[in-house]
C-alpha cells in the first residue's frame, strides 16, 4: 500500500538525488519540512530558483559571482596582490583558502580537473584562459592548489610543464600530516609525503 | 572579503537550517547544484513548493495524505483489519511499520508526544480524536508504538490509563536487543529491558 502522497514522495526523491543524502535522510528532511512553518520550504525553494538565474562565472577567474557582475569581488579588488595567483579546482576551494585569511593574492578556478578516464582534457577546463592570463607578465608565482588526488596531481604536473617555460615560479600546497592528526593512524602515502617534505627546524 | 554571491549564500543558509545539515554539507550541496544541470535545482524547488499546498492530514488517522483526499489510503482501505489500531508519533513511523509488512491494521498518528518540559499536553496532540475513534467499539486492541524515549513512555502510560477503562486491550512494542546488535555493546537500559522481557522458548 502506497503510504505517502505524491508530493511528499517527490520531495523525498528530489532530496535523495543530492550527493551524500540517502533515502532515510531524505525522508527525515521531507517530514521535517512538512511539520515546519511554510516559510521554511518556500525560502529553500526560492533560493534554489534563484541559484542559477542570479549567478554567473567571473570572466577573469571563473569563480561564481552575482549575475550582472562581470568580475568577482576578488578580481575587482585593488587591495589584493596581483603578482601571486592561486589555482584551484572549484569555487568551494576559494572559500576554504579565503577562510584561512593567509592568502592575499588572486585566484583562478579551473572548474574541474584533468581526468583522462572521464575524458576531461585541458580543453574541458579553464587551463587555456589561465595561460592567457599569465601572458601579461604581472604574475610572479602560481600556487597550484588542486586536490591531493591522482587527478589533482596530474593537473598540477600539466600546469607546471606549461607555466615554468613562461619564467613564472610554480609552487604547490604542502602535503603532510593534517594538524591534529595522529601519526599512528596516518595512511602510508601521507606519511611518505610528510617524510619526503620534512622541514628543517634550524 | 565576501567571496560568495548572495544567491549562493542564501541557498547555503537555507540548507543549513535543515536538521542534520551543517554549514559544510550545506555549501557542498549548493555548489553541487551550481554545477549540476538546471533541472536538478528546479525539480527540488518545485517539490518544495508543492509540499504544503498538495498535502493535508487524514481526518481520521492524521497521517499525511494528498490534498483533496479526506482519508488516507490506509483509512479508506477495506482490506485492513479495523479491530487493531497502531498509535504512532509521526507519519514517518507509519512508513517504518508499513515497510515491515507485518501489520495489517489501521493507524493513528499523534503528531507529537506528551512533553511537560516543552509544554505539550494531551490537548496539543491528537489524543482526544483517538479516544473519540475508540468509542464505536470496533477496535479490540491498541498497539502503542511511541518511541522508546522518556516522552514516548509517558505518552504510552497516559494512553494506557485512558484506553484500558474502555475495555480495549493495550499493548506496546517490545523493547530488547536490536536484531544484529551485540550484547557486549548494548546499553544498560536496553539490556535491563531485554532481561525483564525475556521470552520463553517452550
């Protein structure tokens, strides 16, 4: 016997299509909204509808920005160091690095990562616009902040080969033990990286 | 520096207001939708908008049902045993019990639980409509399936005191070790209940 009205089942299905949300969490969310005041679901619905119509990619760095704004706030800012450029895979990575408060340069968002298995080559992500940006000679250092994964490594290597000949310094985020981590539980690869990248304490 | 456009931040905030979704999951969901095809967010938005407008409570058992349907499918069904009634806290509990396939009676959804601390008394939940339903003498047994929590226990006790005088059998879901559980890791209260409710193997 179908115990649920269509409108509830539709919402459960829609939630369950999101990453990391299984059918149980999806029904918990749907029933929570069913009990909550109407505004809760309407606010979420409105935010969802505006998501695509009111955002676009910054034409310089490809981070997300409000619709109608050609450049994102970071690209438009004059307070940021133009000589250092941090290359990330996704807009979320910009957020994570901004949260540290330790980087005052500019960004370039690749909107993806090289992945021969999935057929994603340099044309599919924003690598050529990056190389184009570097041509004016303002950038002295490119920090490659792709994920420490196989695809991230391959992308970093490719970028290094394309950027070094331009006479620009290329660096990559350090790999090692995460702060608060435990050597006992560190996986072999992380520990290998931590050993290889050990820092002198002079 | 504000690194996010308002429309993205609004969606993150709206997601983060849902139970069990923290700020990190909320931003992951928002950025997933930003990358996904437009339909993903629009389908979810539509499902949210229709949630409230296209559902109502069954006037008999207070489960959710499609708008315009006075009775839910279970109440309207003639194939179900009218003499046995299962009382649950929330519509989700009906779903869980239906999934077992082991219950062929009807339901009554309290839409809450007695909680003196939060000021929820018998008037705030659907207890009186339940007692009203029992008056016609058709129901022989009421299974109380409130949660095995303090509030669930209090509600069960209250219902027992009100229903027993009507000459109706009252039972409650068994408490004990969960299937697949481990005695070693069972908490003291569960083990106490399992001992007290031990079943003869004759």
